[in-house]
């Protein structure tokens, strides 16, 4: 029955982009969710609250929102004292690659300490199950011959503090698992390029400042907030000359986490999973799909390549399929349509809805 | 004049092995030293106090001992408030490779946070100059063809949490320097195998528990505390079949730090230095030198190789010679004689002198 499988899941950073979409899936599946989030990306955070207010999808008792920073160990311990936590999902930390280069201390401080505090509280409260949100950026610039990337390919040659911190936490988790393999049940998810939004259009991603990623930029051009799409390089050695990435629908990512809840019982120590579709799509593929979704042509200009951009990166997600029974099923079309719906409903991001 | 060059140097971990020998050199050169050390390796710590009491080498006003943990940010800030710090030497953190594998959280917590707190206080108090104690372990198991190791050879393939934390802090420092190259003046010292003791025999290294390193083991056999020396492998592809390491006298290491004080003014961003002799010496070389120093034969038995041991590792220290004007001058003979003097004067380590 549902109740036997019902878990209490502490979701650190549960009001962020991937976190909030995951929380929706966890609640829909009947789990109890304790979100710990300091609302530092408040636009995204509030969305979660709005979503549940508007939809009435959940019973208030199933969702607890603790507006604290995971770096506050004392408060975090109180959360563990107050709720009988079974599982920790760690989406905490800052996530802007560019910002991380400008303000490295912020990243080394918050993106490592938050997770360490969670682990400390877990050990103290005899919680064993943690899923850590990592990133394909830990692979650095992979050898193009070695694609698709597998979980045991080499990592650590990261180029920005954001990616280095992800790598460091992976090392810490791996060392913990080595030290106490019978205690810890750790999953690391390396996301490739999560895009799209919840199909309701009520929650999505509203990046602050100048977004670096293709899809938010496409949406900004389509809504008139950005005059033109800059395409960085059209002479890569790829099928159509533009860079190839592994875009994956954020709701597929959320589903992977739902599968993970049941999978902890089969883990001993640590397991790492690539979370992507396994299919590389080009910039032009995405532009075309987005034009179809929004019904407008997207003006673009071709610029110079950006330093550090690789021609292609996409993963082998077969381990996740084999062990979690998970496969990303949503198409490029769905990613674009769902993202566009979010932008149509929230033309000024979350600012307007407040 | 001396006074114009006199600096106030905060030495974190200044009561440890390399720290205490460096403090002696700094004081002898007329600098003011603020040691911040929580005395967690109290045997070594107290030695420093004894040394100065016995020798009367310094005026009490030149040495301040703050028995606090650098991980206590509030207290550390008070130290920066109280003394006009010019330079920070960071020897803080735990240093047992074996322990780090058993208790990784301790290392990830203390060996990263202490340095981050120092950097935070420095930024707040407009201190720019920091020297960080790293280790040759960041090079992992180097390609034997690539010896001697240079500073820009690849790092990060470390095998234990101790080494990984050194690597992480190096990354953090490098990212800080990238973010604010006009602010920071950072030196990273990668020590090879520091051995020996102060020529007075009053301070040295008194490793707790079972020492992993060759020289303390040799001394234990010579004093009768250990029945026999275990030699791990005699069939390496080296000149005499035993492993080759780059042993460097701890007082040479201390001198490198003294040179560094003057060199900060020439640094912009970050510079990394190998601290070794550049000469590989074999286990048998060291056994012979130690037998000569202590005047006794050292019984030994040959055991299996230890996993992870490389045949040879030694550095190219020419960058330090070129830029710091530093070269390790003390011989294997001096390393062994000075270490032996320390053991003769302190047959039970520091325990007896307390």
C-alpha cells in the first residue's frame, strides 16, 4: 500500500528549479516533504507555494516549508529533531557558473558546507539515505571520442568553482561511503541539461539576470525581452555545425528522483547516475523546436565560439534505466511547449505573480 | 633595516611540525608571530613553548600564542582585530593520511573550513598575503616518465581525503586569485618529504600512534620502541630496488617560508612552489644514513609493497630557487643526525618533558 512506502523526505533547496519540480512529484506520490530553503532565489521559491495554493493539490500536512539556510547547523539539527526524516534530497547551493567565477568563496562556502551539515545531522539522527544533485560539469570538457559519457569516465577537470564544488562533494560522499559502506546509502545524480517546466505552466525556471542557457534565452527572444538570439559558433564538427547537448525535461528529472526513493534499499555505499536522455540535440534542433512551440520565428545572429564550449556532450543513461527503471521520455517538443506555457502564463517571471 | 622589513605573521597551526620550525626562523629573523593553534597535537605544540622558555631566544612580545581553533570564525576575527596582521601562514588542519580515510568528514570539515575562515578574515581586514601549506600528495601517483615533477604537472588524482582537501584548497585559492588577481598575493608550497628536526634537538616531530613515515620508524627502531624496520618492497624498478623519495630537512622548509615573507610583494594572484631537494633518495640510502647517525645497525625485514606506493617521486624545485632564492642545502646526513639528536634528548617524545 501507499502508506507502507510513504517516506518523509527532507528536500534541501526544494524551492529551486529542479527541487520544486521534484517536490511536486514526491507530494503527488504521497510522500511527506520537508523543504529546507532560505528562499535566496525567491522568485523560484515562491512559485512552489503558489503552485500548491493555486492547485490545492496537496494537504497542508504533507508539505513543510522551513525557510532556513542549510549552512545553519543548529537550525538544521532542529529540523531533524522535529521531523522523522527518512531520506535527504540535497539540491542546496548556488548554481550560476558565471557568478561562481566572480565570487568563488560563496561557492566553496555554501555549496560544500550545506551538504556537510546535512551529512552531519544525518549521522547524528541515524539517517542513511541521501541523494546529491551533481552536474555533468564534473566531466569538464570530455574527450569527443569517448561520447556518450559513462559514470565511470574521468571527472574533476572542471573549469569553474561551481563545477569544482560539485566534484568535491562527490569526493566527500565517495570517501564517506568508503569509510562506512554499511552505513551510508548514497546516490549522486549528474544532471545533463534540464530544461522545460511543469506541464501546468505554474512552476518553471525564472533565471535572474542574464541567463547563460539556450532555452531561457530562446524564451526571452520570443517574449520580446531580448532582441536576438546569439548563437556561439556554427562551424563545430557536428552534424549541423552547432553544439550538441543532452537536454532533458525537468519533469523527467523529477521522476528520476521519485524512482530513487524506492531504490535506496538496494544501495550499499554510493552509486552515481547520469541523468539525461542519451540523445545529443543541436542548437538548431532546439531553435526549430522552440519556433514551433511558440509559433514565432526566432531571429538569431552567429557569434564567435565561447571559450570552454565543447562541440558535443551527451550521456549514456543506461545505468539509471537498468538500476532505477528510469528513462527520460519527454521530447524536445514537450520541453519547448512546457517552457513556453510557463512564459506565457508568467511573462515577467515570478515578479508579476507576487 | 630590520624594522622596516619586520612583519606581523599569523601562523595557523604554528605549533605543529613544520609550523613550529618555521616560527623559530621567523622569530630569529625579527618578525612578530601570532600562533593560532588549538593544541590538538599537544605534544608537538608544547615543544614550541618549551623551546622558547629554554632558549630564551625571544622576547615574549614577539610571540603570541592563541590557543583557538581556526574553525572558530568569531574568535579568529578577534585575533585579526587585536593584531595588525601583515601575512598569514596556514599550516592548519589534520595531517594523518590513514586517519583521513577512516574519518573523511573530519578532514573535509577542518582542513577546508579553517583556511576559508582565514581567507574571510583576511578579506575583511584587508590582508592580502597568504602562504598555504600543500603537499606533494596532490600529484597523486605521477607518471614515472615525467619525473622530476614540476608545479604545472597535473594534480588532483589524489587517493586519500587528506590529499583531496589539499587539492581542494589549492583550487579555492586559485579561483580566488582569478576572481581578484589585484587583491590576493597567494603562495602555495607543495612539500615533498620533510624530515629531521631543529639542530638544537629541542623541537622535532613526535608522531602520535603508529607513524607511517620512514624516518620516525627508523628512530623508533634505534631507540628500541620498535623491534624491526618493515621495508615495503625491494623489487621496484629503481636504482637499488627500494622506493625513491624527495626527503627535505624541515629547517630547509622553514627557511623557504622565511624567504617567502619578502617575496609576497612580487606576487600577483597565486604562485605555487615545489619544496624539495630535487634529489630522489632510496629507502636504503636513508637506512644507511640513519645507521651512521645513530651508530647502530637497523634490523629490517622486507615486506610486500603497500598499495598506492609509487616507485619514485621527486620534484623539480628550480622555480623556488629562481623566484624565492631558496635551495634545500642540508644533506641526508644532517637530516638523520638532527632527527637522532631530538630522539636522544626526548626518548619518550614530548611526554617526558611535560
